[in-house]
C-alpha cells in the first residue's frame, strides 16, 4: 500500500512538473500577432494612377501573414480584415478604427502591425502647371506735355509643364508618448505630403488630464513605446538595406495613427511607399516589389521576436540564478544553525 502511494505521488509530481514545463514553453512573449491592412471598402485610402491604398495594403498584409505563418506555425495571426471591406464590417472610418483596436485588445495581441501606403496629396503621378518660359520686352513711348517718355513692359510666354509627384520612400510611425516630445516630426513643417492625417475624423485623441487616459498613456510609455520604436527601427533598416529611400521612424500623435495608442501592445504603422509616385506605385503593386517589402518586414519581425525571446530567456535565467543564490544562503544559514547547536553550551 505504501509502495503504491509512493508511486502515485511520484506520478503526480511528474505530471505537475511536466505541465509547468509545457506552460513555460507556451509562455512566449509573442504569441499573437495582429496584422491590420489600412482602410478598406468605403474608405479606399490614398489613390494612385491605377491602384488604391486599401487594396495594396491588403495584398501586402496577406502575403506578410502567409510568410510569418509558414515560419512560425504556432504563432496566432489575426487580421483586422481579409477582404476589401471596412473591418467589422462597419459603416464609417472611425468605427472601423475602434473595431481594429478592440479586436486587437480582445484577442490578447502581443504586437500590432498596420500596413499603409503613403501619398503626397495632389494628383497621383504628377500634374501640369502653367509656367513662364520666356519674356519679350515691349517698349512704349508716350508724351506728357512737351516731354517724351519710354516705358518697358514684358510679354510673357507660358507653357504647360508636367510636374512629377516626386515624394517617395518608406517611413514607419509609432505613437509619440508626449505632444511636447521634440522628436515628434511636425507635419505642418513638411507640407510636401499629408501622411495619414484625416481631418474628417471625429475620434478624440487621448486627453492627458483624464486620469484613465493618463494611466493608459503611462502604460504605453513604460511597456510598449521602446518595443515599438525598436521594431520600427528594424523595419526601416531592412527597407534601407535594399536601397529604398528611408524617411525614418516618425513619432506622431494625431488622429491618423490613433489606433496605435488604442492597442494595449507594441504597435507600428508602416508606410510601404508612395502610391502618389508613379515609379513607386509600380513597385508596391508589382509581384517582385511586394515580395521584397514582405521579406523586409518579415526579417525585421523575426529579429524583433528573437530579441524579445532572448531577453525573456535571459531574465528567466537571471531569476533562476537569484533563486539558486537564495537556496545557497538558506543552506548556509541552516549549516550555521547546526554548528551552533553542536557548540558546547555555556553557562550550565
Ligand atoms: Zn493610410
């Protein structure tokens, strides 16, 4: 009977050890990835000469998800949309943004990647402008009293000149923790393009005077900001490595990237190229271009994931070391106590 009991206890403890082991394995820092193709359906986003931002973002997002799923079959990937609709599907852009954030949060996402295309506004591809190409002097004489005066005026020659929509390159956005952050790239200074600004939005930006909003901003600053920045940096590095123009990692806190702060996880928004630039539109819509973009984002994701896992492992190892030290100290204490007990007692 005693033997049986021992065997049972042994079996039970084995099961417990085994289970905790399995739990440790499943407790990876990155288990759920949210991929958010920008815009969709009623909201086509920026329009190029032949493609829409919503469609290009969706194509690249799905390809990115496929590549990541093949490399990490255990990773859970959730798309905010997989077809040309506003996610939800809901009836307006703001509701769609809220849906994206809620879905990410309710799914317990560990990382949020939004894919968008940039636009410099104006006419995609380029536009014609009337420009002065020459002037001919016209001399007129006139009399005032007895004096004769001459006056020179000019006749201008105009021509319609094609102006290319030149802005190009990639940039990755993260949510700026503070509005007073001097790293924030002021969009108004750069009137060359409009980015993701959406003046029609009714979304309210987080209000730092509201304690709940402030708490959320603090959590973002402490837990997610650094990670978002690291990943954004890695993405831009990969784009740069294949010769894309690197417009950098940008920190903003406006309505266009509202969704980044509404997700309780590290989050980035990648502008994969300018759909308003004819050459770049060609690239971001081509099979080869999309494959290269996906490869770049995937490599950055892989590096980010590995770095995160190594850090977690390092932390765990450090914790184990600490525990070992504690055990040793306890042992030493016990030894001391024992030695004390052995000491001949005085005073008796
Ligand atoms: Zn967009």
